C-alpha cells in the first residue's frame, strides 16, 4: 500500500531522468481530488501543496487524511507539501502531523539569518524523514497573503547558492530567475544563463516557483536545464472559478455544491493534465 511520501526520492528520480514533478496548490476536497485523479490517470507522481492560509482554511488534519486516502486508492507517489511557510514552530507542528515535505521561506531575511532559520527546520524535518525546500532570492508578485514588491525582487546568486545549500543541508532549492507569483505584468522572461550557473554550482534538485502564466516552451527549457519541481497555483484557480461562475450565470437558482462544483473540477482537470505533460512526469509514477 502506498503511503504519503517525502519529495526526496521523487525529485532525485526526476533529476536523474530529466523531467519535473508538478506541485499543485490545492484548497479543499474538490481541488485535491482533481489533482490526484488526473495524476493517477496519467501515471504521474504529484505534490499537493498548501500555503499557510490554505492549511488554516482546510485544516492540516483533513489534508493529511485526504492525501492518505488518495495514496491508498490510486497507488501513485503523493507528497503533501507546506508551501511558503515562514514560522518554524508551525512547520514543526505540521511535520508532527504527517506532512513529509516543507518549504521554509526565509528569503526576506539576511543571508546569514536565512541560513540559521533554514538549518533549524532541516534538523527537525530530517528526524522525521521529511524534506526541506528553501528559497534564495525573492520572487515578485503575490502568493496568497504574501506580497513582494518588484523592487524587492532579487535573483538567486549562483555562488551564494552553493554556500547556502552546503550550510543549510536543504533537500531542494527554489531559485529566483525571473518568475513571479500570480500573473505577469507583461511578458515572462527567465534568466536561463543564471539557472545554468546555479545548476553547475549545486547538486540538489532545483524548484521553479511562480510557473503559472509562463509559456510552456520556457518551462520545458528550464526543466532541461535542471528544474525538477514546478509550482502551479494561479493557473488552476482561474479556470475553476470561471467555470463555477458560468454555471451560476446559466443556472441562477442552483444551490447544490455537487452540481456547481462539477464544471469547476472539469475545467481545472484540463489544466492539471496539461501541466503534467509539460513537466514530462506522465508515466513516471
């Protein structure tokens, strides 16, 4: 029977074989179901990601229970991931609860302080066979309640990345190479030369945040240059909500969640399938 996994072997396999594992931000039963059902159909490993506000909304215990049920039912590699957590004690709580993967975001701190915070999380998580992702450099845009001004956006320094990975012991590194959370103001441009430099400097799997709205070819190119995990959030929320709104426009008296959620799930499913194909993780479960 398949259990909830950490992302350790999942991402190392992706790194060896040249694809990426998609990490989809989920919010409730419906969005979790769409992701795992689609991943199972395409035989893809998958990461279910939840921001602090999502976990507060849905309840960590419920996310763990639903993910365990999904892993048992579909028998594909599933990880549940704490996305953009900043409070160390909260991470420890959810690792105790059964989350096997976490991202500690101390990217707003000084380099030294960032290392100190991340190291504490790594030491705790590794005791429970949980993996840790951290970010060096900052992404612009908005991730739930976290807003980063463009002027504060900093790209990942390749030489610093090497020192950072060595000193923290992290399992994967989120790189800032020009992506943004949410939707872009203008055309997406990725610093692929910087990505190559980072790849040459560090051994751990690399993560692309803010991949919604990035052209498919750019995402594929980033994967070919060493990205092993691709985060997708906004690209899922928009089609889901648009389909639900359309249903209510056409059925203004509707009141049954089973009926008005169905078109949202269907619309989201198409995007999940497309992202899995772009990541090249189909058939890799």
